[in-house]
C-alpha cells in the first residue's frame, strides 16, 4: 500500500508497436525527465499525430502493474497508454481500454482512483462536488499512509506528547482490531470492494460527503453506496482486478462465519509474507477450521495428500478487465475451476464499448431498504451511465415524491433527460438545482448546455458571460460559452471564447477542432490545419478532426495523406456521408478510381439525398465515358439542390460533349450565375468557347 503511488525517478527504456491501432510508443529520457512518446506513421513513412508527455507519477506498486501518469500544469493527472506489467518477468503492454483498433480520449485520474491508491491529496476550491473536473494542488502524497486505516493521528500525537495515560493515547487513534466485525471489515472494503470496473456506476459517494472524507471506524454506508448488476445477467462469475473483497464475500466460508472471518484473518497489512512463507501462512489459516475435515477426507481417499489449500481453493487467475495481470481469486470454492486459468486472454471489447444494460441492485449495504435517500440513490444508479432504460422514470418519480434538498439529485435527472434527448425537461431540473446551489460551476455548465440544446442559446450566453466575469480561469465554462455563441451564429465571439479556453487548457481536443472549423469557414486554412493537428495530437482517433484535417489536405491536393486521414475517420464512423464523399475525392485524386467508385456508392447508400455525392459520382462516371449515366447523377444533384452551381456546370459539360449544345447552354447559363467564383469562371469560358454569351 505504501508503494501504491509515488514519483517516478527512472524507468527502463522501451519501444513498442501496437499493431491493432498501428501506433508506436516509446519510454525514454529527455531533458532529465522520463517521457512517454506516441506516434503513427503515414503512407509516406513520415511520423504523424506525435505526442510526448513527461511521466511524473506511477500508480501501482509494481507487484502486478505500473500505470504511468502525466501531471498537467492545471493539476490534472492523465493516464498514459503504455503500462508495465509484472508477468513474464516484466512486460510492456497497453492500459485497459487502449488495446483495441482505436485509441480512446485521454483519461483523467478521478477521485475514486486516487482514493484507493493514495493518501489524502488536496483539491482546489470548487472541485469537490460531483461532476467537477478532478484536479489536485500542491505536492501529492506518496502512497497509502497510516491514516487510511487508523484515521487522523493529531489527537494521538497530542495525547502522547502531553503525557496522557496509555489508554487515552490508544483511544485517540483507531485500532481496527478493536472495531466490530463490520467496521473492521469496512476499513479494508473502502478500497478493496469493487463490484466491477465498468462504470455502472459500481458505487456512489453520498452527495453530502467530500471525495476523501471517509474515516476508518465510521459506517462505510454513510460515505458510499455500492451497486451491482442484476443476478442472472451473465456476470456472476466475472473476475476482475479489484475483485478481492467482492469475490471473498461470495464464499461460503465468509457467509457462514457470522463475521468471524474477515480480511485480517489472513492478511496482516503490516507484514506481507511472500512465496513459501505466504503459502504456509494462508494454508495454516484454512486449517484452523478445516484440519479435522481435511484429515478425514485424506484418510477416506476423497482428498489428495497435498495440503496446499490455496492452490486449489483460491487459485491465481488472469483478470478479465486487466488482461495482463494475474491475481488470487478470493472466491473460496470446493473445486478448482476447469481450464488454464493463467492462459493469455484478449481484451474484451464489451468492457469498454458495450457496457452493461439492465437493472442495478444495491450491493453494499444490501440489507438497507430502498426508501428515503437510499431510494433516491438507487434511482440515480440506474441513470448515471444509462444502464437502465426505466431509470429516468424511476428517478423523476422519487424526486417528485421526496423533493430532496440536495442539488445533485436534480443534476442527475437533468443529465438523464439530456441523454434521452429531452433538453427542455433537462432545463427545468438544472434550474431547480441552481436555485438550491446558485454558485455551482458544475450546475452552471449543465444548465448552459441544456439551454443551448433546447434552442435557448441567448439565455445560455447571458448566464455564462456573467459567470466568466467572476471566474475567468475555468476553461470548460469558456468552451461552453463558445458552443452557445456558435449556436447563436456569432462566429467572431465564438472564436474569441475558444481562444480563451485553449489559453487556459491547451489539451481540450474538442475546442481545437471547433476552432479549426470556425477558422476554415473564415478562409484561414493554415490556422484551421494547425488546430486540427492539435486536436489529433491529443486524441488521434477523433473522427471529426480526422475528417476535417483530411479536407484541408485534399484542398491542397495532398491526396495521399488526405486519404489516410479520411480512411481512419470512416473506420471510426462509417455512416458519415460527407466524409465518405471527401474520401472518394481523395482516392480519385490518387488515381484509385475503382476505390473511389466503391466509396462514393457507400456515401450514397448512407445518404441517398446527398447532392454532393451524386455530383461526384457523376464525375467518376464521366471519367469512365459513361456520359448518359453521369448526366443522370448531375440532374439528380440539381433536383436535390436547385442552386448547385457545380452540378449545373458538369451537366452542361456532359451535354456539350454529347453535342447537345442547346441544352448545354441552358445549364451553363445557370452555372455562370453561381456564387462560386471558380464555377462561374469556368461556365463563362465554356459559353465563350461555344460562342454563346453568359448573359
């Protein structure tokens, strides 16, 4: 525990190519610091989408895994994708969720992660409430300290210094051995109980408690409530890396012990044996209850002479959520599970891409009846990650019935309504939350988002502009202001808000992408390209930014590189007709006409009403000499978009090539009236060649 979080002094150098995502990683030193670097290689062999981060901290003792963290200037901790695992004497591999074909957005280390891996870090003002960005100030503690199990020690030290009696000194600090069985167990459960690493949510910290406010000896249910998937949903035998207590509590040994069997029956947190000494220690604990039965079973031939209880009844297994880690399965069972429990397994995409959908049930404390606040939290659990489709109605009903005084219940319902596409209903909930807690930045952001989504961008702008006058260093508030200004059509002010946002936090990929779109619309293509590249440096598989940057490259006639970015964008979101069309243009520019034809057909299958796609398909058909078929596509484009100058121009060209000069003139005159200067100029030139006047 003391080694669960620490500063990084050094790390072995390595270089790894992750084949599924075609991404390279390296660990090394630069300017006296350990850095982790990430990049890809485009078809020309050039490095692209490169990023480099200092490795400032390590999360994990290294007994099984070391997760490397980067600390941003704002105080956020970012999980870096490449991790070190202890298996096979040391293995470099990806963090959970990074082992697929695409890279997820950067992950911040939240308060729940830090709660179980460190002591009590300091949080900046305004970041304690649920939903706030997890930030840390000052020097971070190095690992779990004594307070995690024994509580604050100031009174203990004061009593000792003042010469108080031994009993008074002992009473001034928590000794878990003197607690009841439940409270003693909860000292361990505060960190070692997790129903699943999936965000069901598996636990909810009560809204009147700070994220690090639990103290040993207090009832854990007064700080946090735990939830699980419904029984029989196919997850009853899942085995995950933080499942020690969860699996242990399934065991008949625990269930029938009447509280006598706890974590510390086997584990002394001050003395952790290893190897043979560990096996001897743990097997001796089993024999305290099972010695007589074991002898009888051996004598009767019903048990082997081997008395290594742990090997069979609590075997080591590979965890399903962190596939490069092996842990002891604390579910004590009569027979060892079949199969090779240590065999390599692939990462399960459903852990990240297809989360559980269904009812969530109270897990701990399970005996608490779902009434009062508990019923509210149970309803919140159903909607927080969208697990239960009936959750919105459940939470709305409980709030209407109980009318809670805490703002967060209304925030949760508002977010649920937003996710369900009912922005108007969300506004009402966020407004109620704001009446209860008027100075909350979290509520202000949610309300502004809902107002914008419901077509009330003006109200959102007014509220956010008042907010940034008082709190000017909140990048998320500036970003939401930019979105609201953009929705209202105020491009220049949207750009100003985005620039302020990125000045405060240059690592917001969405803000870079939106700024790039605004710059491109204003004709500043170099500035737009820089913003799209910044977005992709942060988030290499940001589909919209990939498509946007591809368009810039295609406009520069850099078709090979454009096709590379379009291809990744299409793989991420294959149903985007605009990106498919642009991809087809880039493929045609490379001379890959068959691929371009296949891609433009896919675009039209996705959106048959895309005038641009029909127009470009006509161009491809024209290149193949299929004039009649090409003309049909140009006319279809005009029917869908009557003022489409390029389609008129192409139709006129095709008709002229076929010798139908009268009809060609009709379409070229329409093209010559286009607002597109290039189309207008080309149409006029063709008309002059045909000895017709454009007027």
